[in-house]
């Protein structure tokens, strides 16, 4: 345990030092939010957003319950990022907008920009809470820490180093996170598989059906893929580094590399979930699969895996907090103050810190709630439905959608998705059909409402905002 604590303490100290080191480069609004990033910085900052607590403890939980098919979570994310790379990365970068809602404003209008920024802020906060929940499970099992204390300590660390240099801090720290993440998990898989004899001997002991890529069910897989393909194109935290790339070519290359890094990672963590099932078949909470497995590893390896899990969480949490600050400062604050451009760095830092405090507070309050993952998928559903709306703006050649109906469509989509999640939480299954998840409900609502808007619109498309 002392070894684990030392490794964690050193790792957190290194992150803070990297944040301090980045302060000078990130101490202006342009570079705090991201500008002229090369491939390495784009990939590190972008990949980290997709490889958080859900891709480690979350996927290992699904691995424990369903087997290798739990890996579809990150595979679906990889597919979504690849779609974004081939069809939208260059287009988005060419617009010179720092936010997804800024892109919405370019194609639809300023009111729609503000409305979409508020929705994306909600999405970022929900996902941020899930990362803090993951931090709680880590501290609870490995260090016997009070959950609230674990969330608070690690949450404060990520807030501190993000505030120092913004996107520069995220790029530096996530580069380290990605290396530690992959090295730690790969070594853990090799060690754990070897304990069961390795190769054929290990495979022979795997529970029946756990090597099937479809055991988790077509509904869940389909929902993940749809949400990821649609959501990857409107995920502010993941796209912000791409929007800050030095040119369109860099944006495209970086997106491809991010997809190739993210997609296979879930296979590794799902395997660890399977191994946990083989060692601890009667865990009362599948969320504890990976942490429980680590308790039976040598101290040095447990420390390495702990650092990897922490890297996953921190690498997602920091871009999310930064995205909150960027969204508010660039798309909401200018509507509230005519002097926004003069103090946007200070405001961005304040909002980034406030977002961190909100995420930490809610994580402490709902840690034991089993609906946490459902709420995260609700947030992903909103990203996907927002992309459907954006598509109508991008590809409307003759008519430009009217803003007020589009905003109504956004609000209606949020309400429908929220109703679906609440219904499932109370009743145990989705309304209409168990296969018709909140992702499908939100996307369908957005699609139908935008088709109606399109068919009833008589306003000729105006020249796009420059």
C-alpha cells in the first residue's frame, strides 16, 4: 500500500509540475484555449478525452459482466472519430472556430450558437461527473480512502494543472497519460493472462460466451455505435484540439491517429474484466472488477496500473473542464458583456475552476447511484442529436433553417432523452421497446423535428457568417 501511495503521489506531483511548466506558454487567451497545435499535441489532447474512467473501470465492468464484447464501447468511439476525420475534420478546422457551438452559429445563427453551447456545457459537466465517480472507486478500493476525500483530492489536482496552462497543460500532461495508460494496461494483461497459464490454457478457462463480441447484445452495441458516430462530431472536449490544429492537414492526420489509439484500448480493459470474473466470480459490484484485480498484483505492477487508471481519468477530466471554460467564454459570455474580449482569459479560468467544483460535488453526491452510466449515455445522446441538427445547417443548400424552430428542436430533444432515461431508471426498461434506447429517441426527435422545419421553411438561405 505504501508503494501505491508513493507512486500516486509522485504521479500527481509530476502533473502539477507540468501544469506549472506550461503556465508561460498558456498564459494568454489564444493558447489557453488552443492554437497552432501540431500532430502530437492534437492527438494527446484529443485521445485523452475518449479514454477516461469509462474506458477503464467502465469497460472492465462490462468485461466482468459480459466478456470481450464490452470493448465495443471504445471500438464504437474509434469508429465515430474516424467518421469525423474523413468527413468533417478539415471542414471544421477551415472555419477557424474554437467551439462546436461556434460552428453551429456559423451555419444556423447566433441564437442557435448560444443554445447549443448551453447544451454542450451540460454534456461536458455530466461526463465530468462520471470521471470523478471513477476517481472515487479507485481511491475506495486501492487506498481504503473515504470516497469524498478521494474525489476531492484528485479533482483538485486536475483543476490546478488545467488552470495553469489550459490546452498547453492538457497537451503536455495527456502525452504522459497516454504512455502510462497503454504501458500499464498492457503489462497488467500479460501478467494476469500468464497467471492462468497463458495462451490456450487461459482461453480454455474463460467463462462460456465471454469471448463473443456480441454477448452484450445488439441493442447496446448499436446504441454505442450510433451515439459515437454522431457524438464524435460534436464532442467539444475531443474536437477542441482539432479545431486548434495549425492547419487542415494536421486536423485530418490527428483525427485518424486518435481513432487508432482509442479503438483497441477497450479490448485490453475488457480482458482484465474477464480475468477479474475468473478470479472473483462473486463481486457484489462489477465496478470494482479492475480495482479488485489489482489488489492481487505485485506492488510495483499494482502501482503501474493505478497510475494508468489515474491517467485515463485525468486525461479525460482536464479537456472536459477546459471545454466548459471555452464554451462559456467564447459563446455565452460575449452575450452577457460587451467587454468579454478584454478579460476572457480570467473568465475562462474562473469557469473552468467552477466546472471542476461542480463535477466534484455532484460525484460525491451520486457515487453509489447505479444510474450514473445511463446519465452519461444520455449526455452522449444529446451530442448525437445536436450533430443531426448541425448536418441540416451544413447541407441546406436552398434554405437556411430558422433559428427559433431549431432551438425548439434542441430543447425538445433534451426533454425526450431525459424522459427516456428517467423512465428506464424508474421502470427498468425503455418506453416503446427495450431496444429503442435514449440514443435512438433523441436522434429520432432531432431528425423528425428538423425534417418538419426543413419542409415548412420559406426563408431563403442567407450568406453564411464569416
